[in-house]
């Protein structure tokens, strides 16, 4: 019984102490302001108070601003002082981005996070994304706000490195034995969409050869995927009795990557060789490949076996030669297809 009363007495003391120290207050509604905004934009999702030399404000997020065309999101500022009870949209959705990357901001929902930091306010769009080649990444984006509610340089917790600048020179066999020609063009048109084409990213050149090589497209000639694909569709077969593959590779290494043809210092160099027959200039192979190695050129070799198959010719020597062109390890850089029409399967890998 003594324990019970002691426990009961302690409880009463605590409650009494809380009542003694509490203070009651009333909330007056006279002169209250009501701020309203578009419900479709989720106006009012987050609210923060702010003060600057212009007065006192409520910052109100609308993370679906732009709906239904997009959901970029935005923030409104609403004046606490004065008689005005309307809010102004800050129009920040196109000002929050990361430079030198391909921003995906159509559904970033800017303002889904609006929080106070020690040095001010910060807003975030957690559904912001980055396009890297043909892949999308969605790490989100944030930016601090200045005292006048303008965005400071944005940042993201996980920006992807897309591999840096790359110069790709594609060397196509255009000799008489290539038939039909359309699959060669289709190969280019399916390969290019998978690349991150742009002056600061990947550039593509096309060289066609038979007896002699000729540049069809220079590295810096086209700046977008659409214009580059359109240009490849207009490449016609040059024809020729000989297949001087190693002269074409030598020309590509010396001229295709040259600065005068759009080559960039510091860019990774990639050479893609597509041919359907053994070369007529194999005697310079070792010299040419050694020079490519010295330049740090990564080489893909693609053997098209269609002509050999149609004429019942053994393919061993052709495959051996194309493997000697490819970088090591061979299984990573060498491919062969049974016919021209199958080239598109490599472009899709």
C-alpha cells in the first residue's frame, strides 16, 4: 500500500508541475490572410517562413507546377506584410539544372522538398534525372535560395560520368563484294542512337574504302543524332575491285582523328572496321596496327561473312585477319555476322 501511494503521489506532482508551468493563449482570426493557389499544382505542399529587406514572406511549394503538360514544380512567394493576399510564382523550374549534363526535368517536382538550412532555404526536385547515352538516371537535384529567393548553383548527390569525350571513326568496306549496301547504312542508323552525340560528348566520323579511302562524314560535321543519322542515310556505295583495309585503317588513324577533321585532344579514340573480305594490303598490317597502339586507338573488328558464305569460301583466313585488327581481349572487340543483314544485331548490343 505504501508503494502505491508513493507512486500515485509522484504522478500527481508531475501533472501539477506541468499545469503550473503551462500557458494558455488564443488565436485571433481578425485580419487573417488566406493565400490560395492551383490545386492541380499541389499548391501548399510545403510552407516556410522567410524574411528579407523587402519584408516578411511565406514560401509555398507547388511540386506539380506545369501539370498536366509536365510536373517540373515551382515555388510561390506570398507577402505577409501589407494588404495583398495573392502570391507570385518564382518561375524557378527552368533555372535549376546541372551544367554540362543532359538534364531530365519534366517531372522533377521542384519544391517537393522545401526546407530551412543554417544559411537560408533549400529546395529540391527529387525526381530530376540525367540522360547518359541511352540510359536515364534519377538522383534528384537541390539548390539553395538567395535572400531574394533566386536559386544558387544546383547540385545533385550522384551525377553520372558518361565516359567523357569520345571520337569514333567507322571504316566501312565499300568494295564490289558488299551486297546489298542497305544493311551497312542500317548498321550506322542503329548504332548512332545508342551514342551520346554532342560536341562535348561523342563525335562520329565515317570513312568508306575499297581501293582508296574517303571521308564521308567528319567528326565535328554534325552536332546532333538526328542530323548525323540523316547524313549516314545518304552514303552510297563507292565500289572497287580491291579491298585495301590496312591503307584505310592507316588513313583513319592519321586523318580521321586529325584536328583538321574534328579530332579533339584528350578524347578517347575508337576505330570500328567493317569488312567482308580479306585485304589486298596485308603486308603493312603489323606496321599499321602498331601505330594504332601507339596512338591509344581502341579497335573493333567486324567480319561480314556473307560474300564468303554465298560463294562457299572458307572463312578462317578472313576471321583471323579481322581478329588481328581488333584490340585485346579479342572476345570483347571482335564480332562476325553471317551476312550483311545481320549487322544490325551488333549495333543493338
